[in-house]
């Protein structure tokens, strides 16, 4: 039985080493690229952690959807606004919010159709089979946070100026 323990420890060490290689900005790109298929299959792909350095994340993004139903009614769905979400909702819904933050990076992803169907149904729960015959247009908007060297600093109470955005996908359902 000790060989199983050695094997398990070696596997854990290997996974940790691969994740470290994936997250360190100093890792050679060729090595990271070669590990990418394995990381994705294992479900542990991290990508660079650029919260603080060397290039901190400075883009705030939001999603919205314009929905046109088969009876002609229009509705608009908005992704969560971090400034208006309670601490508890941030804690509980963190993974969902991360999904919203990264879904726009997935062009022609298999998730677009079922997600858009869900948005259509959730935005009009009283309408039977709301997704049938609906058109959902998902729009991505972003606001750039100015660098800290730019003075005067914006007040946290001032809303971020978001751009008009661009359409990520248009899903039409039969």
C-alpha cells in the first residue's frame, strides 16, 4: 500500500508544479503553451494572475442582453454590477461573477445558446416557452480604470464611464 501513497503524493506535486508554471509570469511561453491542453482537461488552468503585477487588470466589464420575444415584446437583462452587490452576494456568487467576466473571451462558445435561452426564460418567467422564437443579443461594455499616476483620482462614488459596447453574439431560437 505505500506505493499508492507515493503515487498520490507525486501526482499532487506534479499538479501543483504545473499550476505554478501556469501562473508565474516568468514562465517561458512555450512551456505554458505546451501545458495548456493538460491544464484545460484537468480543469486547473489558471492563466496569469495579474491582479497586482506586472500588468494589473484595469478593465471593468459588464454584460447586457437585449431580448426580443416572438410576440414583439422587448426586455433587457443586465449582468451583476459589483458596486451594487452586497458582500454576501459577492461571496456566494463569486464563481458566477467570474463566469460573466470571462464568457466574452469565448467566441462561438458552446455555452452561448443555452445561456441565452436561460436569459430569455428568466427575463420573462410568466411567458410559456419564452425562449422559443426569441432573439437574444449579448452586448459587452467596458470601462478603463486610469493608472494611479493620473491625478486627481476618481472618487469611488463617481460611476465608471462605460463605452457603448459591442455585440458578442446574436442567438435566434426557433
